[in-house]
């Protein structure tokens, strides 16, 4: 499976000063959040991954790009109309759930509120607690 696009997005979310390289401090700070951070800190980190352009909100296009990269990472390369439609439907479902004020974008507050109320999301975040 291709991990290139997903790795690109992860790199950009942890390259805090956007200089194209990771300092040891950036690496350790992000690793610390993922392994020992609070649920809110982990959700803020996840939000920053989806907020590709860093403007403080997630658009459908940004979410589609990340979901597509995840599908590619899992070896489910979206080829053709069927896979593209599946991704589009997933993004629509996520927006219906998270975009509380229906303005076409998800804010950090909307994201955290939805994720903290969703048991499956809370369980998947808790997986990081058992790594080390």
C-alpha cells in the first residue's frame, strides 16, 4: 500500500514551523501528545491533521483528501467511480455528524464535541494509551 500521501499529511501536521524539516523538539512534542496527551490534546492533534491548510476549519475537500490517503494506506486505492463514491458518502456522513451549524466546515469545537460524544472514536483514541 502507498503511504506517501498520508505520510505527507502527518509530516505537515507535526512540522509546526512549516520549514520542511522536523526538529527533535517537534518530533518529541507530537509523540508526547499521541502517547501521553489528554483526549482533548489528541483530538486537537487529529484536527490539525485534517485541517490541511491550517485555517482553523476542516472542509469537505480536506476531509476527502485525508480519507482518500487513509484508504490508499490501507491498500484500498480509490480507482473508478465506485470507490470515489464510497469516499464521498463517508465524508458526507461525517459532515452530517460533525458540522453542527451546517455551514460546510467543521471547527475545532465541533470536532472535539462530536468526537468526545462518540464511543467508537473515544475507544480508538484510547488505543494510543496501550502502546507503551
